[in-house]
């Protein structure tokens, strides 16, 4: 009995299998069902724990307006993104077929009023501005007098179409040689080159880029075997990017063997640009690079 009491006092019990740790001691208690249950209870996500995790998510902006404003901010952010994507769709340019562009203009004869006049009236007619609310674009309608033959209108339009294929002339939408309304409808260009040359920034001079553009267009016309043949400075236009275009193909014709034999491969250089140099000189506009190009073309033709 004394041994049992001594064993108990030392923190153990004697058993046939040997000494065991006390069932109520600190080591054994951690493995007890009561301890495990208490531990599970403490780790179980209670309402306060959930609220705490929620507050952690919201604590990022709690310093300014609290939880409610955080939710509102998130919603606002989502709404803003949608608006931006919508605005991008509005800015995207919709493409239209040629038929849709023409149909949106309605009766072209109704545009022939003084308010729509572009420039001055010429011997063969006048050019009017035509606007489409569908494409939000302006077009130029070259209207002819009733005496203009349908054959000549067709020839002018077809030559301009070929020139437009290489970016030398404005695009033609349609044309008509009927007795009721004779016209050529084309894209409207923004600036007349002579007006740009007379501006304060250019001081009655063509820039090197502008003169190179004139020469490039002439050489493209030579490739197409088309002689523009109307070297009036007023027949040179530019778009908003400064690209040069030749307009008015009423005097144009195909380059034949006789012209090639006389002027060589640079027929437009010898004839059209030569006329342009004289026209620019008449308007008081300096174009030294064009003068040099014409001299080179004529020298090459003389050596043939």
C-alpha cells in the first residue's frame, strides 16, 4: 500500500504492462476528447470571425468612408469600365458600301444651289459640296452644263478612276451623262495647294515634300500611260495629311506612241509639270525643284 501511495505521489500508476502517464496529467489532457472538442470549437468560424474577415476585406478603404462606401466604389468602378467600352464602340468608324454612300445623298440635283458652291463656276460647269448624314462626310459633285457630251463625261470619269487606283486622284463614287443631270461625284479634298503656298507659314513657296508629291503623281500617271494635260496650279489639291492629288481630268488622254517617241517615258514631266511651273510662276509661287525636274525630263527627251 505504501508503494502504491509512493507511486501515485510520483505521478504514475503501476500496471501489469508497465508505467503509464497519468490520465489527468498535462500531457494526457491534450489527447483527451474534451481538449480536442474545445480546440475544434475555438477554431470553428463563428459569426464574429466571419465578420472580422469581412472587415479585413473592407478595411482597405475603411479609413475614408467605411464599409458601405467601399461597396459603392466597387460598383462605380464596374460601371465606369462599361462606359469606356461603350465610348470606344462609338468612336469606331463604320464602313459603308458604295451603294449605301450614294443612296444616303438623295437627289443630287437638289445640292446645286449657291450655298453649296465650291470655288468659282468654270466654262463647263461648277462644283458643289454634297453632304451625307449617314457617313458624316462631304463629297464634291462636279456638275456639267447640258451641252457637255455624255461620251466626254464618261471618258473623264474613267481616266480619273484609273488615276485614283494609284492614289493620284480623288475616288469617284458615280457619274452620269444624262440630259437631266450631268455630273461626276467624288471624294471632297480639303485644301488647294496654291492656297497653302500663299499662307504665312510657306511664304509663296512650295515645300520640298509638296514638290516631290507633284513629281510622284506625274510619274504614276506615266506608269498608267495617262497624260493629265491640264497644268493649272488650281488643279492640285491636298487632303488633311498633306498628300497631293491631281483633279480635273477633262483634258486628259492616253499616252500614245507618238508622245512617247517625242518625250520619252516622262511625258507628264515634260508637259503637265512644265505647265504647272508656268502657272505657279503666274501666281507668284516658287517651285525650284519642279523647274529642275522639267529641265531633266526635257534633256532626257532631247537625247533620244
